[in-house]
């Protein structure tokens, strides 16, 4: 079902009123100060008053979007910067409108350069907030854009800051993985370019860094790191087919029967030792490092087939890790 209006999209509707009023605000106050004109001042004051009221709605629905949009890791800085600039814009334009109204009531019907200077500050804050919200959060990151969920990848502007916890590191990894996947899709559909290969190589290098941090520090914030993978009655791993065994059908996979009430055995590593969640995370992160390095090498060689192969391998490793540690997480004791 298609929703005509989503609550989180009302904010950008009002943003256009605020941004659109800025040229009029600057022009009218500039002419009022330069010509010492009452008509120009009246036009400027009306613009400031109407803009202030509309900007209050812009801020209100902006706070709604900030609360209800699903924010992935890696966007915390831009999220708070955008909100801070929005609050600053609203505060400044309300101050301008209220101060001019008070001056008019005292008989000061001509605005001077002080009002024009405050209008300039309002325009700068509004322009900065609009750029972060439009360029970074919407066009680049795809926040609140339903098309991103229908096949149009919107890579995040991944930062290079040191991750604070596992989810922050995963957010950075997701950003670079998404950007590399998007670049690959563009090259396959259109044409490979040196710039695309260079971007994939850069993203792969940052993905290596995120994977290295996860391998070294990820288990510190992993829920129940000492719990065994596959415990608490999770599906048991099936044994590989014996040589000469007939291929299994995709629609009727063979499942090893488990006695009713019995718990399946925890997953084990190559030595047969049961793996903890921390050990599995470390192992998967090291594999991710290797895959990212292979992707970087393929991109530097401009080998699009190998880039596609390694991008798929990275996606496979991420899905395998999430299957074991997120979707098969042990039940609380």
C-alpha cells in the first residue's frame, strides 16, 4: 500500500519554505538599510515574520524525523550537526522577527544594517543546514528514501574515526561495503571507469580497517561473548554429503533429525573445539580483512570480474557472520 504522506517526509516540505525565503529576506533588508526605506523594511519584516512561523514547523517536524527515521551507524556526526544547525536557524530567525516587531511597536519603521547582518547569519545557518540535510543525509545516505529499499543503493559517507563500539564499526563497514557494491553495479550496467575502480580500492582499504578493529575489539561489546555458537536448541549444522551421494533438491533440503527435546550441538572450529561467540566474531572479521584486501588488489588491477567475485564473497561472509551471531543469538539464561 502506497502512503500519500509519510510523517518523516513533512520536514523536507517545510524546509523549502525556509530556504526559499532566504533570498527575499536578504534582498529586502539590504534595500531597507541602503535606501533607508519604510516600504522595503515593511516587506522585510513581513518576510521575517512569515518565515519564522514556517521555520518553527520545519524544526518541529525535523525533530519528528530525527526521532523516527532509522539511523544506521556512521551518520551520528552529520545527524547531530544537521539538528544543531536547524535549531540555530530557527533561533536566529525568531530573534530577528521578534526584535523587528518590537522595534516597529516603538516607532522604528526603518531597519538598519544590524537587521541585515542578522539576516545574513540566518541565511548562512539555513544554507548549511540545508546542505547537510540534502546532500549528505538525503542524496548520499538515502535517509527516509523508500527507493533505497527498492534496489537503489545509497552508500553512507563513511568516516575514518576510531569506532566506539561494535555497532559503530559495523556502520562504517556497511557504508564502505554499500558504496563498493553501488560502484560495481554502476560499472556493470554502464561502463568501468578509473574513478570507480579507485573508489572501490579506497572503500576496500577502509573496510580492512573496520574489519581489523572488529577482530581486535569487537567482542568487548558483543552480547554474551563467552556463550557457545549454536547452543540453546538452535538448528544443528548438517554434515557435508559423502562422495557419490546424490545432489539434494533445493526445495526439499535434507535436515538431520533431532530427537524431541534434545539440544543441538554447538558449532565447532577446524580442531573440533566448540566456538564461543567472541571467537567466531574474531574469525569472521579476519576473513573479512582478507576478502577486503583481495577486493582492493582486484580494484587496483582494474579487474572487474574479480571485483565482482570478491564483492560477492564479502557479502557472503557478512551474511554468514550475522546468521551465527545476530539471528542465532543464544537465548537469555
